C-alpha cells in the first residue's frame, strides 16, 4: 500500500530512548530517567477525586468542541491571576493536549506551502507536524549569544508564521517582556501569525514567565495541563485565539477532534484548586535544578544553557562526542541513565548536544548525577 509523502517525517527520538530504557528495565536493570519531559508526579489528588465523583454520578460523553464552559472560564481567569490580563472566555478553546492545539492553529492560520519559523534548538514536533501538513518549517539557528531564543532580525519577510516557546524546550531559557515584545512586533511587520508556546508557564525559577497576551491580543497562545499541572497522560490543553478566529478554529475542532476528553476536562478544572500540591511539585523541580546546575559540571557536562524555567538542562558535549545519538546510547548502556540526544531539537548541531530532564524525584536526580560522574570518570 502506498504511503503519503507527508508521512515521511523524522521520528521523535526521545520516544526511542524511552523504549530502549524500558527494554533495559524489562531485562532487570534499574534505569534513571532523565530523557522524557514528564513530571514524576501524578495528576493532583483533587483532580483525581473530582473525576471519580463525576464517574459515579453521570455519563461522560461529548462536550462542546470548544470545551466545558466552566473550564474555559477558569482558564481565562488564570490570565488575570498570573498576567493581569482580562481574557474573554469565548477566546479560550480546550484541546486534546497542546499537540491538538498546534494542529488546530496550523490548520486555521496557514495554507500548504507557507513558511513557518521557529528557533533551533527547539521542540521537534513543530517541524514534523508542519511538514506532515505540507507546510515548510524554517529553522532559525540560535546560540548562547541570544540565550538560545530567536531575535527579530532573524524573521524574514517571507514568513507566514513564527512559533516561540518561553520557557523553551530543550534549553529552558526565557524571554523577558522587552525581547518577547520585539519578536511580536517584528512578526507583525512581516505579516506573520505569532504563536506563543507557553506550555511551561508556572515552571519558572526566579523571574516569572511573560505571556504574549500581556503585550498584544492578536496572537495565538498555546498551553497545556501536562507540565505545571502534572497531567501528561490526560491529553488536555488549551489555546487562546483572537476573537475573529474562534469560529474557524471551532469548525476545525468539530471535525478533527469533536472535543477534548470529557473526563480530562473535569479533572483539569479541579486541578486549579490544587495550588498547594502543584507548588510543592515546583519546589521539587527547583531543588532538582539546583542539583543539576551544581552536579553536571562536576560530572563533565559544564557547557550548559541557562535554564530559567521548564525542567531541562541542555548541554554542549562537543568535547565528549560528535555523535550524541551514539553517546546517549552509551550512557544508557554503561551508566543506566537515559538522556535525550540533541538531534531531536536541532538536526544539524544537535549531534553535539544532550538534553537532561530533572522532572523525576530528587533521589533519582541525585543518583543519576552520581552515575554520570562515574561514567565520565571511567571513560
């Protein structure tokens, strides 16, 4: 059977690493997981309890394609609480994870052949989804001099869109209000739709994350319950779009997804009432971040991006390897630590980088650093 050209995209290598780690565990080894961007904690207790009650009291069926009204209103309230912005709940669309939001955004705002820019290193699925949708991803190589974030002069006049993540994956670096505003202004000058990936908001250490909605309304914001709210497997996220785009996105959502999972929406709404538990999780990440910034250089990984937020450390390992895929496999085999090769995030320069996640329990992070130190010492 013939396969489409659009299906010929790169794999998400971190998932291959996950599978290799699981195979090692099935063979009896104990693996320390520093590869996947997934909280080591479950959904908040209050969210799980709310779903249990809902399952006892009624059927969980389709919701409206835009999402439960109470959840949309509560998401809108979050922007007032965190960012001082009053957002009309009508602009909030609940999605099947942030991935569902990207599919809707790319479908609503771009046509086949359009060029859409993003910083490299960056989240690989941007590029792969765009390619699968017959769009043209444009990588913008960034480096330490721009804190691994794109800058306005990188945005050419031939772009239909720009995707920016702050905090970013894999680096964890953030844009301040001035830098984010300059990028948004430049996108406006060239007529490019600005998509702000804010999935790691709430996971910042020091200064708070800035939302694109603090600066202008004419942007697309994507967020999710996966990271700060610790609900990766529940597959529920959201997007905020300009007033004039709501109906277009709704039509697409009706046909592509019908709705986000009803059960997940119920849990997500209740998660907003679990601030104490969620902040306790964030405190663990802060502790883990400190351990990583202190321990990784001692273990030989001393060329790292400044991780302002999220739960990653991105390291240049040029002095250790020129093949991060093989190096990650060696670390898994010899040290029992799963890490992600940078090729996922930057197809060219990523051969010389690794991403370390510190989303696991603190004891796991401590042991992982000790194993990495022993590995490099013996190498």
